[in-house]
């Protein structure tokens, strides 16, 4: 079952259009097959068989109706290339990028072509519990390596590469909250008074956010669907979809709801937040609220998913006690 349908950002392209893109960027033709892959709600993704040797590659086409996407989502292809370069340098397996670009002439969309990796996603792998834990421990070690990369400014990598840098974590974090909450208000998801109250809750945490002094490189989308395994050995072949990476606080990564995995935390050495550390606990609450606000907007303005919007909005207001 394809999960793409319904998202305002998704749009299929013809095989002829894809062939034009491959010929222009890789110098390869023909395209023998372009198979739409399931699950793409933001990008539209194809497995493409192309060229005289019938090689295979994954083509990701950026969203249509780009006026809907959040500000940090404007430069994600370049951010992903940047992350993959770093991952290769520090020994984290990742895809090989064959070509990428903005506003492709054939489609009017950003695009990325990566070499196809025959694999099974961790989320779909039928693994014994012990092997599942071993893989998650290794993912935790990889994540710690990534967090060991430090930046000279804060913010989403997509912003940083576009020249938007922040000297403090609070400035980077609150800039994104203003964007997200503003969109929720403009799209009718929050009335003006509630939107202002939500903003106030985040801005009241500025001093806490400013206690974070070191910009660590975070993946921010490390869930089981973004980990590819060898179908036979079940070893990790690649960590993918690194385009939402951020220079920020490692606790921000672990506040994501999909990061509650004891084996991953054990591999990383992450011990959670102690009860006698109220500052970290308060920041964690802001971080969790960030993800709820983001997902509420995604449901409302991007993926055309009213149920997701209502669920995340209710959880956001409950967490902020509004």
C-alpha cells in the first residue's frame, strides 16, 4: 500500500521526465523503469533503472507547493550532501550521492540521486530481539560519533549552509518556533491568543536554552525507517535521510519521541536526565513541545492529515498547560 497519496507536497512525475533529468545530470539514458517507492510524504521517491548497464539509483524529488514547507526545509538536499560527507569522514555508513540540484528544469523541483543500496529497512526487518538490540546499540555508537562533531554556530544545517547562523542556541531554537507557530496561526490551526501563549512558553525558556554553549551535530531523524540493513547478514549498510540535521543540544535529539530506545541509549552512553537537574528537565519539556508543534503543522499544512494535526495540537497544549 502506498502511503504517499494525500500529501500536498507529493507529486508523481512521468518516466520521460525522469529520463530527461538523468540524461542531463548523469549523462545516462535510457531510463528503463522508474518505480515509485512507498511512504514519501515530503519527497517523491523512485527506484530508477537506467543506462546501458541497467544500473539502479534512488531519485528523490523535493516537495511541490513549496510555499507550505517550513523555513528550515528550503535547503534540505544540500544539507543532506553535507551530512553524508561528514558521515563518511567519521565512519558512519551512508549513501553515495551521484547528483543533486535545485529547481531542476524538467520538474521545477529540488532533486537528489543516490546509488541504490539493496537492503531492508530496520523498521521492516524481522529480527530476533537480541539482534535488534545489537543493531540499536551500534546506532547509538554512531550517533555519539556524530554528536562529537562540533560547529561554530547553532541552527539547522540547511539554514547554516544558506548563511543563516546563530550565535546562541536560544536564538536558533526560538527562530524556528516563531516560524512554526506563525504557520500554525496563519493556516488556522491556532487562534491569535493561543499562538501568543504558545510563543510565550518557549520564550520564557530563553535563559535555560542559553545554558547550552556547544553546537553539537545532531541527526534529528534517526528512526528505524532511516536505517538500512543487509538482507542476509543484517548488518547496518547505511543511515539515511540526514537532511534535517541541526547544530544544537544533544538532549534535543533524545527528546524526539522516536528516540526512546534503551539499547540505542546504552550504545550512546546516554543516561537520561536526572531528577535533580531541573534545568535539563525544563529544556527537555521545551524540546518535546517543539516536536509536537512541528508535527501539528506538518499534519495541518503539509501532509493534509487533520487527525495528526488534532492529536499533536492537543498534546502540545496539554504539555504547555494551556
